């Protein structure tokens, strides 16, 4: 919505008052720091909007008198930063906000600075101060256990519904990139039917849009909706994370197949290749590229996309390659069981990547993903044969899986 239409819409609500979709808050400062309203109460309001259908908040308007009080010009930026910090530090998981600085007229016609905050409907369930709130009319209320249980089921955190098939709020069919959808379509069958059957689209409460899988495979920039759905790659010349030793860095945030290829080429480009001349020249790459490809594919396919604040990280060092994948091991799978068992967290993503996408030559197969449980054994066997040291899997804080592949060397 452009600024002029937004201002008119807000003034309409100022005249009528708060409802289930909009909240007004005056804000008071002490020593240039907001001290009223209380931070916890603000967190409850934001979480309640995110747990419902989304909503809007305007800082600088009295909620009882509906008077546009405004915020001093030198404090409006502080107010915006304050509300964003609350959304990130006082709510679990953090809530994404869209903010705008606007001017609204008061009853005398004088323009006053306000902070407009838009809270999208979330695909997760959010708590503040350990409690779960919902919006009821113009107020927030703590959710009763049965209501909370239904919401968890709807938002898929109970895993009764696959998270990768969940509707992504504010996504639309028009967001699909025409060049990315072709591989999924068959002639003579309506597109919407095919997308629905493949769980690339989803419907909830009458809203139709892209599923998590649809956003990840059919849009050119999935991070518009899933902010952490990308791969961060960094190469260091030494053995520690030291900014002074950083040689190269790139983020890959396109559709999943492009993320895989981008991260793979990053490793290929930055890895060292040594040579021996004992009996002719023998090249010794730091890593088996087939194992590297397998490891990146596994990270993309099996990471927990519901987690906020975490992305896949591919970090290269002089002596090792580290791949961090968000999420604990799915279901009852253990580190020791990785070699013998295959458990899929993202069934729809894995299914489509295995059916519609081709692997690179280094993988030694045609499909991008194989579903026979051979990935982890291949990573371990090929890497150990090259470096003489077995790769290690380790859980970090029960929220992240770390794979370390050790570099080969002629020494």
C-alpha cells in the first residue's frame, strides 16, 4: 500500500477505534529511552497478532482517546528500534515486523510522527514471557489449552501436518517464477491442479498461496518469505574463524537447486589441490567432491525450515570443512544411527528434488537426491579414503547438526 493510501486507511481507523486487526499505543520516554508501555505487554500484543491473522500497530496514538499524540522527531528512530528489538528478544521464536515512519494529522490538523508496525500472520506459534496469546476483538487473551493445541496442529509444529506443506502467509500464486515451474508441469492438466497435487500450493481458511516447498522451489528469492532459507559460505586461510583470515564469502539465496550448486561451486573454487611427484604427478584435492555435493544436498533437504534465526553455514578452513544444518535430528534418529537409518523431515521437498531435479556429474547418479539411505555412508567412506580421517557428525545445543569433513594433504 502506498503512503497516501496507508495514511487515509489509518485515519479511518483512528476515527472508529481499535479492532481485531489494529492496535494503538502512545509511547513515553525517560532519558531518551521508551519506558511506557511495558516491554512484556508489547511483546504479548505482537505475539498475539502473529498467532492470529496478523495485524497492525501504530505507536504515537492514545488507545483510549484515539488522539494522535505523535513522537518527537529526535525519538522516532529510537521508538522504531525499540519495537523491533522487542520482537526479536522478547518473543520466542522472534516475530518478523515491517515498520514505516509516517506523519498523521492530529485533531488540530498538525502533522505528528508515528511508527507504523505491520505483523504478518506467522507459520509458527509464538510465546512471550512463556505464555501464548491470541487476539480477541480489540484485546489480547492468553490461549486456553485446547485452543493452543489446535493452533500448534494448524501451524504444523506438532508435525501432525508436514511443515513443508504449510501455507506461507502473504504468498500468492503470482509469486511463482515462470522459468522455475516448467519442470513440474504436464500438458492438458490445469496448472493449479498439478501444483496442489504436488503440495507446491496450499489452502488455509480460504486463502490460497504457496506452501513452504513452493516458496523454496518456485520463487527466485525464497528469503522474501523465509528469511533464513539460504546458505552462507565463508572460506578462511587459517584454522579459526578470524575475519583477518577470510579469503572469500558468499550467500546463496535462490531456489534450492541453485543454492546447492552455488555452495558446491564455492567449495570447489576455494579448496586447495596439492600434488605429489613420486611416480608422475598425482593431484590430491582437499575434499572428495562427490562427498561435498552429498553433504550440501543433505543439509538443504533435511534442515528444519521452521527455525528462525538459523541458516545453513558452509565454512572452509585450512584443515577442514564444516557444514552446519539447522535443526536436531528428526524423530528418534541418533548420531550413531545416521549410517543405518533414513528419516526424512521434509518429505515433500525430498520427494520433488528426487523426481524433478538432476544431480551434478560428481554425484555419480542422475537424480539430485537418492532415497536409498546411501548419502551418509558415501560421505564418510569417500572422505575417509581421501584424508585418512573419518568425518564427524555432532549436535550443537540440540538445535543444529554439524558435519566436519577433514581436509586431505600430501603430508
